[in-house]
C-alpha cells in the first residue's frame, strides 16, 4: 500500500474561503454557516487529488486542511477554534466520501502570544474530537502561530506539554508545519516552510523533549527543510555541545517526508537519513504545481522520481507511515 | 591559489569582547579604547587560522569580524557604527600582520527598525572606508538586524539601494550573513544562519533587484542554506510564478560557498549548482569545531572533503573568488 502522508485540501470549494473571509472581516460566523454539497466536494477531489492518486498509483493520502490557510495569527482563540472546526469537518467529509483514499489529519486552533496556553487547551480538545469522533490519525502543529515573526517559545516549551500528553495517549503523531507568512522578508512556501522545519529540528536537538515523551512522534515535512543537506553540521553541533548523537537524540522520534522536488535532493535524503525515518509524501497540488521540463512530470510527483531511483526501501512508501501513524491501519479497515 | 572566502575572527583576543561588553552595558566607549598588541593578534592567528591554513594547504582567507557577534539589535546607530569600526580595524591589523594570508571583509553598522535608513547611510560610509582606506574586498550584509525576529524589509527593498550602488561602484560583493539569534525559537548557527540564507534566496528570486544592479554580486554562505537541496522546488516556483529560470534570474549574481560539513551535502551542491557559482570556503574555527569521527578531520575541513570528491572544478578553489571579489587580485599584490 502506497501512502502519501502529506496532502492538503488546497482545492476546497470556494465557499470555504468565503466563510473564512467573512470571519477575518470581523463576523462571528458559525461553523454551521458553511454550506458545501457532497457534489461540490466530489468535484474538487475527483478532478484533483483522486485523479492524481490514480495516475501516479498511490493508494491513500493523509489529508489535512490547507496549511498556509491555517493562518493562526488572525483574530483570537475563538477565531482559530471555529476555523479549525469548520476546516476539519470538511476534511472528515472528504474522508467519508472517499473511504480508503483519504484519512484525516487535523488543523489545531493555535494562537500566538498571550493566547498560547488557552489555544493549547483548545488544541487538545480539538485533537481529541478529530481523532475520537472523526477518525483522524494525526495533526498539524504550527511552530510559529505569529505567521512569520517567530513570537512563540520553542515547541519544546512546557506550554506545549498538554498537547504532547494527548498525542501520546491517542497514539497519533504531529506533522510540524508552519502556516502562511505575513512577513514580507519571508516568502511562504519556499522560505518560511523550509525554515520552520529547520528551526524545529534544532529545537528538538537542543532539548530533552523525547526523554519526557519517549513515544512521541513528530514529522518534519518538506524533506526536513535544510536538515539532511546539512547533516554533518548537525552531527558536529551535537558533538560540540556534548549532546547524544542524532540517532539517539532525535531519530527514534523524528521522521522526514519526501517532499523534495528533484532527484538529487531525494537521493541525498535517502542516503543520509535512515530508511526507517523517511515517509513517502508529495504535498500534491500544493506549493509547486508546474510540470518539470526535465522530467515531463509535475514537480510534486515524487513517486515518479523515487521509483526512478530504484534503490528506495519499500517501507518508505507505506510501512513506515503505518508504523508512525499508529491509528492508520485501523482507520483503513 | 586556494582561497577560503568565508572566515571570521572567532579567536579575537578577549579585550575585544570586553570592549563590546562595556558598550552593551551602556558605556559610550570609543573605538580608541580598544588596546590589543600585535603579539596578541599574532598569537590568536598563528595558533588558530594560520595553523589550519598551513595544515590544510589553503593560501588565503577572506576574513571578517565574528558574524554572530555583529549582533545588530543592540543599542542605536552609533552603537553599531562604533562596534563596526573597532571590529573592522582589528581585521585590518590581522591583514597587515599576515599579508597574502588574510584579506579583509567588513562588518556593516546596520540597525533594525526605524534606524534602517540611517544605518544604511552609515554602512555606505563604513564600506567605503574599509575598501578605500583599509584595502578590504567585500562586506557582510545582515538580512535580519533584529537578530531573530525578521523585522526588516527584504534586502530587495529600495532602502538598501544606496548600499548596492556603492558595492557596484567599488566592485565588491556582499556575503549575506545573519548575526546572532536572540530568539529562543531559533538557534543561531544551525537554524537562523541557514534560514537567513534560504530567506534571502527567495527575496532575490521574487524581485528584479538584478535588473537594477546587473553587476551586483551576492554570496550565500553555508552552502546556500536549504536552497541546493530544494533546487527543484525553486525551479518549480519560478515556473509557477511566470518568472525567468533561476539561471537567468539569479545565477549571474548569486554565489554559494562550500560550508557544508559532510561529503553527501557537498556532492549535492556541486551537482546542482554550476561550478562557476560555487566558492570554496570553510568558516574554519566557526560554527562547528569538533572532529568528525567518520573522517578523522574537523567538520569544517571542507577542503579535505572536496579533495576526496575528486571531480571538483578547479575554479571552485580560487579562480571563482578572484572573479567575484573584483579587488582581491589587487589586494594580494
């Protein structure tokens, strides 16, 4: 079974965006005010993600709301809570309409600044709702709810511990994923996204989070940002600091996806990171949508490139995801 | 001739740090108040950078003040100006004591926030002083003078244009280099440094800066952050946006150094980026100081690793630096 662990509902029907615009505009719009028909959802998926699944020969996509659109800096805790609910409920409908093809990963109602503790409490509740009631198998966790100004403490701060306790209890992992950047110095998909991955890897290297949560599992998307390319720098840093080796400090708990959009990059990822820590993913219809003139395939067709490498451990395509997403096998039954 | 284009005076005599501590503490300490003897400088260099140059067989290091220690967020414009002068003057003394071994690259007196325009004017004057009077051949340019909170406009903003005009007029390049991070979410050398490189690459991709300054040359250190590893993502982004290909948009003006501390990373850099755009560098006695147990050499001994790759274009070691640093050949006479 080929499992794409990183997909967002980037093709959601326009009513979702209109709901959000009203909310951002200042209306206290209710999640019940979103009206999208099953046919609209089918049209969005059948012409988009499902079509690409079939063309590429992938089986399942772990599917979450649009990451950039989480935009946690808007409004207050209630803004983020309502927006998370409406977004996650829509994902649940996709999963119900296409069983076996899409499994839910939820957005959390995070908020920056003083709202952090409340928003983590809300996130715990929303995570529990999505996993227990909607059958989701993971969540997205934003390390920068200020959306480009890095105003939050590191993810290793104890403020986040209630969330980690719940993740461990439910046996679901978090994919670390920043949302949009509203900072003109930091472009979103090709700077802030990758920088978020890199920043969090260092937060984890410098902390003992996994001593406190030995079974917590975190996924760094986008091939881990800059991390595999600079693996020697990180190995050296750990030695300089008298910290344990990376294998011991992070590789029992941290996983990298394959959203690296060229063959040389994917080869490096697979050479440097143990196969057991790599999860197949494409983020299809996401950050980069063009066709690569060098391959004639879309840049996000990572399966095509991985297949071409030829030496990829089979577990990367599916078995690793089943191991990291502890509830996935049950969700697919 | 083997030219290391990226070295900082990380081993400066303690009096420099003491001067800075007094300044940060609130004293209006004068650059003339720094007292370091030639013997102290010789000791710092002979047992450090010069020793490694000899051991590794490199000839020249382009030498700048400690990058993290630039710490532009402290104080006001005058704070940064005095600190830059005292730091640059010390570099000039190193270069005078070891002619042919060290050539100066200056720190600029940048400041964040409202002080930006004044600090750019001051930077233009300090750059001119360093190049015309001290024989320096380049500068460090910090894209985040707030030191970890990304409060400045992108480097493509017109606020920076007076600096670019002077760089072009003097025929000297800028190495893009953030300073310290005071943000607990962003570790300095292994997160903020790399994120700065990645962020600026995207600023350049999205702008027409090089249409306005076709001969401006910028160096992205640390192997370009995440950029070569994600080269496909950037190629795809440019297609998505209807922008020119990377070769045309940035590769006439942007260069990557070889501060990547493992063989697989350096191989990727050299496979992906044209050899004409890669400059040998080690950042020795810098971010990572340990010995790599896999090679028995220090992580920052990039020459050893590059030599082992065997297929590296000879120009990477020196000729490219002579081309990018237009005044370097003259400075070495």
